[in-house]
């Protein structure tokens, strides 16, 4: 085309979104967007991520469903969600932990049916048996120290892109 400069393809980094979540009962899920699809990962996003501290509870199913809706809008054939957690599913209004595990498993299966693969990295909080039940043994990784998170995440992203 004359008169138009072709746009360079976006880097893989630009096609990654970074979101966070916490819950305080069924009716209060906080979902935070640190980096959106198409945005560069720069100092502003890094600073926002560095200030994140654990808070409230972890209702995986609701967060996975929300992330699934966000990624479904992406015009890509390969779609992945990587949930990074410091714990297992828990919320103040649920007294049977199996409920939250099954809810999250259902969310993972629903995502898979839509062509969205989900994986999980558990950081610094034990064996994470629940994440293996939710995501499957091949899709759940435990990192003993948070200092290894960056390497584990990079390796997982490389595997998914292959």
C-alpha cells in the first residue's frame, strides 16, 4: 500500500497482560490490571507489581473466569492464563475447601473448552496439592522461593510459546 508505513509486528511481550486478584467473600472480588494486552512492560508496570502485597482471600474460579473473558477478546489462536499464587483457594464465606477447588477445576475445564490453556505457579506456601488437583500435575509448578519465580515464569512462557 502506498502512503502507509507497515506496522512492525508486536513483540510477544506486548501480547501479554498481567492482572491480579483477591477476594473478600463471594460478592467482593478485586481484579487489578497491571499490564494490558498491547502495552509495553515498562518501569511503571514493574513499580506497580513491586508494591503488590498479599491481601484477603483467593477465589481462583472467579478470577479465572474473569481472566478468560479478558483473553477471549484477543485475536490469537494460542491463549494462555498463568495464575501465580502464594496459597490455595480460600475465602472467608466458604467452609468446605473442596467447593473452591471444584469451582476452580470447573473454570479450568471451561477455559480449555474455549481453547484457553491454564497453568499455575505456587510460590512459598507448601506443597500446593490443591493447585495440582485444579490444573493437573503437568500444569502446576511449585517454587520454593519467590526469587525463582522470574526464571520459572520465563521457562513456562517459553514452553507455552513453543
